[in-house]
C-alpha cells in the first residue's frame, strides 16, 4: 500500500502519485496529459479539483491549458485513460488508501469520497472501485437528516470502518462526525494553499507583479493606510502603493476608536484574502498596545510584530483563544496568553461541509488545539483545531461512561490515536483519559518490524488496560494508563483481570527473545523487551564483520526489531544481557562456566557468565593494544574479556610487516583458536585474524634468499606442531629475539626455532642486530628436529653452504696440537676470542689466559671482530667438536711443541665459560615490579652449558635474594666474577699440601655456586621448557621462580605468571619460609600491576599469605610495596592496623615514625608516647635511640635533642647520646 511518485519513464499504477499538464477544460472535467509511460491522458472531474466545495468552482474558472498539476493521485483506469484526483486529503493519505478488501482493517478511519447517494445510505469509494457503504443510520449523528442535503457526489469524507466481510467483500462504514472528526488541520490547510494557487492563476495573464503585494501584508505586520469610506458595518481603508488592494476594519476591531474619512491609520493585519485582494485589519487596544511598544524600536512603515510567541507555542498544545473575525468557512482567532498570536480554525470538516456551521460572535472565548505552526506548508499561518470539531459528540452511552470515575486493569476500551511515535502510540479514551501502547504490546510476538506503520492519527482501536501509572510517572509522562492491543489480550482479557498489572520477570538464560532498539551509545545497543524490562547488546556481539561494526549505529536504528538469546539477567534492575549467537554448554571449549539464577539480584552483566564464545567461533573484536616488537596485539571481544593474537596469526600470508594496516580502536574479524582456564578461574583466549587455516597456496615451496626479502609476500604453510616438521623442510618465520649465538624465530603460535650464528648466512654477519632485526621475515630449512625436547633448529644457509659444512669435520681432523694457524676473529667475549680458522669453517677458542704472556685487563680494547690473527693449536677435542688456541709470543718463539694445559686449569674454564653468551635484555610490555630479564643460555653447538657438578646438585641451597632489591640485584657483578683456579705447584711440604687441598675444596664449592648464579643471571632460558628444567634443579629457590614469572610477563601472559606463582608456593619446602615470602611479595607486585581491581586482588593474596608466613613479615612486605608504588593512603591504613596488631614490635613503631617523617607530618611526638606505653620496658632504649636518629636525619633536628626524652627516660637515654655521637651531631649539646 505504499505509493510511489513515478517519473516520466515509469508506468503509472493505481494508488501512485503522478504529474500532468492540462490540455483542455470541459464543463465537467479537466483533461490532462500524464507524465508517465503507458497512459497519455487523464481526467480530473470538477469535484476532484478540491476538498472544499466552495473552491471547486473558482479553481475550475481559472484553470487553463498549460497548467501543470504537480501531484495527482491515480484512482482508476479506463482503457487508456486514467481517473485522477487533486484532492489534498486523498493525496496526503495515499499510503493508507486500500486497493482491495484485505487491506482494510476494522475500527480504522480512511479518507475517501462519496460516489453515490441513495435513500437507504451512502456509497464511499477509495482506489480501483473499492467501495464501502454507510447505512442511513450510520451516515450522520442525527438520523432525521436527509442524506441528499448532508452530502454531495464527489465530497471528501472520513469514513470509520465498522465491519469487513472477506467472504462477500462488503465493507460497512460510518460517516458520523462523532467517529470521523478530523484530528489535524489538513482541511483548512488545503483551503489556504488552494486559495494561493487560484490567486496566482488569476494573475497569470495580467502584467501585474502577481502576489508581491502580499509580502507587505503578512499576518501580524503593521501597515499604514488612508480611510477612504466609513460605512455602517465598518471602515474601508485604501493604500497609496496598491490601488487594487483594500482593507476593512469591523466595528469590533475599531475598539471604540472613531475615525474620519481621509485620516491616516496604522493597524495590524489579521487576515488576507488573496483572491479578493482584501485585508482585514484591527485597531483594538490589545493590538495597539503592542504596536506602540514596537514603534519605538523599528521604522514606522511596514514593520512586523515580533512573534516570539510562536516559538513558545507547541504542536498539540491546548490554548484558550478569542474570536476576532468570523468568516464563511473559518474563524480568525487570537491567543491572549501568547502575545495575542493570530491563528485560524475551520468551522466545518470533511463530512460536515453541507451542514450549517456553529454560530460564533466576535470576542467569544473558545478552546482550541495547536495543530501546525506558521511555515510555507501552511501559507504562513498558525492553524488551530476547535474543540467542538475535534471532540466526539456525546451520546447517552458516553454520558453514562463519563460518570464513571475510572477503569479497572483488564477492561476493554475503544481508544483513538492522538500521536504516533516510533516506540509507542498515544491514545485517548473515555472522558479525558489518556494512555499509551508500548511497541511490545502491539503484537503477541515481537517479530513484526515497525508494528505501528499501518496506524494513523485519528484511528480508533480496541485496547486492553494492562496497568495504571502512579502519580509521579503520570506527571512526567503525560498519560495515565498502559494499554495493549495484542490480539491474545484483546480476545481473552476478561479472564486475565488484574494479573495484567503485575509483570513477572520470567526470563531464563538461553531463552530466545525479541526486542526493539530504543537507544544507542558508543559501546551498547539498548533494547526494550517489554514495558519495564530492558536489554543491552554489546556492539561486538552484533556482528563479526568490521564494516558492519563500524556502521552499527546506522544498522540499528531506533525501533528496529532484533532477535537473540539471553546471556545474563538482573532481576533487581530488570536488565538483560543480550547476544545474537546461540548459547550452549561445552565446558571444555567455551568461555565462561558460571551458572546463573534468575532470582539472584546481583548484577551478572559485568563478567563472563555463560557459554557464548567457543573455540572455532568467528567473532568481532576491537584492537585494544598493539604490543611492541613481535608481541602481537590484544583484542577486546567482550566488555571485560580480551584475546591475544600471536604475531604469526595476523595475516594469511607471510608478509614482511604483518602489523601494517592495523591501528588501535580498529574493528577486526577474528577466530577463537583456544580458550584456556587459569587457576584463578579466569580465561586466556587465543585469537587469529587469518581467514584460512593454512593460508593461500600453503603447499607452495620457496627458495628465496633472505637477502632479497623486502616487502614481498611469500606463501608457505604454518606448522602447528613439531610432528609436522622434518629435516630439509622449507619454513618461514619471524625473528623473535637475538642472542650473540644467533637468533630465535617464530614458526607458528606454539612453535619456535633457533638459528645458530653459523647458520644465519653463507657469508660473515657484520652486525647481527642490524641484519636480523626483531620481526624480520626469514626463509630457511629445518636442520634438526627433537620431538621429545621440542627443539627445532633452522638454517638460512643455501645448499652450497651445506657442502662446506662437511668440510668442517675434515678440517677438524686435519688440525693437530702444535699447528700454527691463521684466522679471523669472529667474536669477542669477556673470557676469550672466537677465531675462524682459514680454509675451514672451524671456530676455535683462544682463552683470555692464552692471549698473552702478560696479564690482559680489557680484551675488547686490544682486539676487534674481523681482525686477522695467528695462533697455535693447543688442544683438539673431536668428540665435542672444539679447538683450543693460544696466541702467547712464547709459543711462537719455542722450537718444541707446547703440551696442553692441565685439566684443572683449562678444562674447567672450557666447561664453565666456553661458548657462553652475553646477556640479552627483553623489555616487558608494561611496567612491572618484578623487573626480570629474559636471557638466552644456548651454546654455540646447541649443547647445554650446565656443568656436570651442577646437574648432580638438585638439592643445592637457593640463592639469597634480598626482598626489596630484586630489581637491583648484583647479577652483573656475579656474572663477571672469574673462576679462581687452584694452583697445586706451590705446595712445598705435606702440611702445605693438606691446607692447599682443603682450600681447593672450598674454592670448588664457590665455583659450583658461581656457575649456578651465572646460569640464572647470564644464561636465563629462552623457553618455558628450559625454565622447567631449571626449577627442577632448584625447586626451593624463589629467585628461579620469580625469573620464571618475569619470563611469562615478557610474553604478556599474566595468567601463566599467576599459575607459576601458585606452583612455586606449593613446591617450595615449608621450612623455607623466607623463600616463600619472596614469592608472596612477587605475587603482591604482580596483582598490584595486573589485578582487576588492583586493590582487591592484592588484598586476596595478602589474606592467603598471612596463613603461611609470619604475619608481621607479610605486613612489612606489603607496606614496602605500598611505599615503593607511592600508594600513600593504603600505606597509612596498613600502618594504623599494624600499630594495633603488633603494638609490642619496636620495628613496626619505627616504620610508622619513618613513614610520618617522609610524609612531612607533625605527629612524631604523639606516636613516640604511644609506642613507649605499648612497648615492653626492655625495648625502650632501642626504640628511643632509633627514633631520635630518625628524627634528626629525616625530621627536625631540634626534636631529637636530649630534652625530648629526658623527662621520661633520663637514666636510659645516655646510650642514645653515645650512639648519636657517632654521627658527629655536636649540635645536640
């Protein structure tokens, strides 16, 4: 039923809007040429030129060939001729006009026109000869009225549908004004618009300026004229500028003023008759007073009254008006309370044009409703609707209903639509009662899109009262009753009774429901599920397509119906969490496992409360943070849930810069790869932005040289497990980190590989960091695979280089002790030089002790990489593929072979220092209190550098790591300690030998301990598996566990770091209380940085720590963390608690004094007095002396004087004075 305006190339259909040009005018019709395909001619009968009978004759008289009708409605078609109408009422309501019986709804009001009158009733036609019949008794409110006197053929009417018979196709109507009165001002609006058209047609042939004169006589303007004649019925005024325009002032509008012929008057324009060129003026005091106020501000001639009152008036507002002028078809009214604004109201309606209008007199007060504010669509006039026209005539039954003071819930009422909004219908019923129909009360199921589209203002509906608003809501909402037009309620409402007033919160998790959008913001789509229940749909749950997420506010307009499933519910707030995906339980591969009870009043909308994200799901996300380096990115997939995208899962193809094109805040489409559960009940979600599982052309191999990698796209499969790898297999990966021994690359999300320095290139690598930066894409082949240890080694060398690799062994076999060889320095370490021997690819080590006959202080200042040197082969170890070299001058001056050094001196150095790499720092993604370093500990040939003695000592005592100085530990100093060698050659006698042996054993113990420290400080593992080996070696060492936690934080894996902390607390022996305390403190720092919220997370860990460690130590440790992180409020609260709990502890009171001094607070004396009262007497001396030192060093020195404590502890304070003297505090005397 939706009409469309057709163009010249479209075919005109019944019910559409067309345009046409008048070809000729006959006595009874106008023949027009239609601007549409298929039809060339159209006929407009005289009755269809206007809704107003009085204007039909005028329009026909001025209509001439060539006039173009901009809008004509196609009513019917006869052969090649269209039946058209120019009636404003039919054109305006073309969308609601039915073309067949099935489109007519009972109890609705439809515009039509009278096509025939008979004695028994009246026929009303719509489109395509669809006709309804109104019996004589239903045609007018007065049954005695003669229908031929009340209606005319072609008259526009509003018809009320009483009944529709689908079997016979009969439509029964009522034309009673009590049921069909207009609810708007369209009737008088068409009158003024057509009047202006007729006036223009009258002047089309003249040489005058048309209607330009009207601009000088706008409504409410002040004009000046000359009195040309004084008659019994009023005064005629002429204007010097316009000879053919006359004005008229009635005696009522003179306001008692006497004017004479020829006098000049200034008056206010009340009405303009454009066809007759007549203007109605007023000189009444009400208008003249306003006139005088304005004359002092603006020019006298042709100035307009400032109608600020129009801005205050609102549509549908009821006002008290006064009759100023009574016209034949309308009234000119003024509104006193709004600056005497001038308005116009019709005396008749569509169906009462032939009825005698009600009589009004000048000055009479009436009640009217504002229907339209001044605008070009209203010809610049304020349009009103009289109450007598809009109100339904009271019948005997309505009078009885009026006596009833109210209605009960469940009652059926006949209500009339007064306003249509997107989410509700405003209705009136009974005697002055108002209500609304919520959008969810329009149908039994909310699946209908835009359920109010077929309704219109003035339509009468059968509704059921479902509840009554309270007084506060009534004052705010302007209606008293909640109504429903749902068919199930309308037919069975009497059985439901007052149950309708109480809406149950009957929703369950996973239930399929439908709601309507009523609000949108940047994160949520808000829906109304019923009159009192709301729901919210998270933007990322609305789609998985980035383009749709970007434009979700355009896709989800207010009033749109959305169906989905309930994820969570809050009965107290009557709020639902709404998702579009189906919810089902699968604990092993879903996100969330909490069971929700609907009667629970707690808020379940802020967490993962149900199974709506599953492994394998494709979901929408928003980039929250792009992690530095090859950390990937964090993507928000739920209000409080984030997922991580691995660096290799960013693109389908292997590209040189996979992060290009992404930015924070961008919407992306991602796939859930894995959901893992932590020990704390939270979840870690691994995501992928790849659209395919193996990428495009995944099986295509490549032999591209790494030196040619720029921005080229490469195709190769991603290896998901180590079982898919085999030697000589082509692989690609991104450089993850760099060590002096080579680098590690990422092959996939779960698989890394190492590349030794010798396998990075066929040639010499000058600058490892420059040539292989973090994130660089490399192409190589698998060199070796160890499935058990999950170690993969890759080489970037070409096939030619592999042949050279064989010559390494041959070259090693060709070397003998005592050979003089030359080579190039490959790398410089603190313990020696690595030298590449010429004509082979063998690399030998020249220990620092073999560089020179003299002591070498700084090896780096004396040698540089790439320098040519000559050395002598000291030792060849074919089993371990190692060559030891010497560069002392004495080796080259002698003519005999030098024997290999002693095993005690050399083998130990090779075992513990040879091929150990330097420290490689990796910054954590965020600031953390752990401050750990991620270090490499792989050797040149892939062998583990652990000494055999260290491997055998699984029960070695843990390292002593100060609690508050983890970040400032002397790892570097420990790493630089040299292993002291035992020299047995100095033993002279047996006693000295015994002492030397004992000393050697002690030195050996220190060496083993130093080797362990170097392992942890300088050679920290690079993978979780390697860390697992270390923690098995030293299970009671908090230092190792904290390093492990820091390693996981460097990978942005907070949950894994928490699980390691939990393991450490369970693994460390219960006797090692200090080691456990170290882990607890690291746990405090972790939750303080990454907990949500941090304060609550730390509080939970603190409560657990109190159960396993000394409470005082735990409190002091937490206080230290608060002080370091400058959480002053929490530190102050904790100190107050500690002062009460540990009031006998001198250390606690001193910490409180130190805190007060650091905060520059003046409470030291009161705290000292409290402490002296609480502390045992034997602790007073210690406390007072330490407090005095703190006051002198950090506070006001004068307060630390002798007199401060002499009054109470004079005999004991002498010790404090002696202690103070050590600080040279002479001023105390």
